[in-house]
């Protein structure tokens, strides 16, 4: 990490810590009673988890347990869902934001695109058809800059090594539990599969046969230079099970994948779903799957007072305050462990 990057990162971390401490040490405590009144009636509330309808959740768990693991799959967002929102007191980086090209000029150009298109992405006044075209435009320009700027795989590797990114505690245990039962995990991302795979490689130091990254994938030449993208474009508005038919296959160097378990058609026959996300839009990741039963889990990492009401109505379970993945591990254990009720 260069001195300039180190200094700006340090300043950002200090700022993040200050704002976080103000909220966590005063705002969170002060508004706990108010939050409690937002989760009332039959809702179950604790300091870390909110269940909007416990009876409905119990019914869903019973249906999934009865059908068994062969009918089950997990759909997960990556950034701020599998990864932490806060890392050592600093705001964690997303898998896309961490990327630094060897040519700083192109980093600046990508930042300019972000500043222009990102507000459009969340503008409720723009019709979805128009917004979709603009997202395709944004992603296309960004991918073009990565090629034009001479992105190398070494730059990806170095970017991940210097990044402020970490997985939630319990992610490895979750993946291992699901792998042992041949339950596929589909990680949907509008970012770059190659970066996510490198994060998995560097931060977890292993791969899982049941995990598939459904995202935009790069093609490098023999010298490690980016030359093109493979598969159809996946952006923030088509990040769902439709993308299974669009995504390119895994890189060979990541190991063989169980074709029967990960084939698109066979995955779609798994009609019971556990969906993990940190954004209301992530609830659409199961679009394209005619599912029978879905348990949705939301991670509400910040702005809790303003967002809790919509999250508890949208998700079956909501984990607060950048919670670990241990609650989800317990959930799947209840579904498929022999000792579960």
C-alpha cells in the first residue's frame, strides 16, 4: 500500500471509528427502547436478532426439514453479507471498491463513473427499464476501463492483499456444514467473480466444492493481462437465479466442481431456499426460481433505527449490528442435523 493510500485509509478509518462510536455508544443505547416498540406484537426481538413472524418461520423450517437437503440450496449476497461491514473499527471495503489498477488514472475514471451512476441506481423516480439500460451502460464502461487500463491478475492479487475486507465469523463453518451435505451455495454478485475468488483464496485459504460464484468473469492472457469478459453481463438489476444461465464457468485452477450438484437445471430443482442478504434488493436474488419455501435472512449493519421496520417486514430473520454468521449456522443445523427436532 502506497503512503498516499495508507494516509487516506488511516484518515477514513479514524472518521469511521468516530461516527461508529457516536452511534454505538450513545445512539444505539438511547434508542433501544424506541427500537423495541418498532418490533412488537408477536415479533421476537433481542439485541442482535429480529424475527417478524415466529409462527411462520417455524412452519417454513418444518417444511424444509421434511423435504430434506436434496431439495435445498443457499443463495447469498457477498459484500456486507458474507463479509463484515466493519473491520477492526474501519468501514470494510466491497469486492469491487478494493480493486486498484496499476494505472491510477483509471481508478479515478472508474470513481467518476461511480459518482455519476450510483445515485441513479437507487433513484426510485427512474423507471426500471430506463434504469436497467443505464446500469448496462455503467457496467460496460467500467469493464472497458479495466481492459483499457491494462488490469493484470497481479493487480487483483495485490489489491486483495492490501484490502480492508474480512469474512464474518462462522462463514467457514456454514460452508463446511453445507458442503458435507452436498448443498449448493450460490454467491450472486454484480461485481467481479475473479476478485471474490481471490478474496476467498486469501482470507479463507481454501475453496469449497459446493460454492459457485455467479458474477462477471474475466479472461486473462498467458501473461496475466485482462483481455475480455466472458459470459453475459451481470449487473445490480439482474443479480438473481436468471443469471445462472448467463454466468461463465469457474476457472480451471480453482478445482473441479460437482457438475451434477452445480448444473443450472439441477440447482433450479432445489426449490427450498435460504436467502442471505444485506439489502432489501437482495430479496430478488431468488427471482427466476419457482421456489416452494424460502427463509430470508437480512443483515442490517447500520442505520438500524430508520431501516429496521422495512427489513423486518421483508426478511424472516434480521441480524443487527454487523452480527456474526453463527445464527445462520445454528439455523441450518436445526434444519438438517440428526439431533434437531
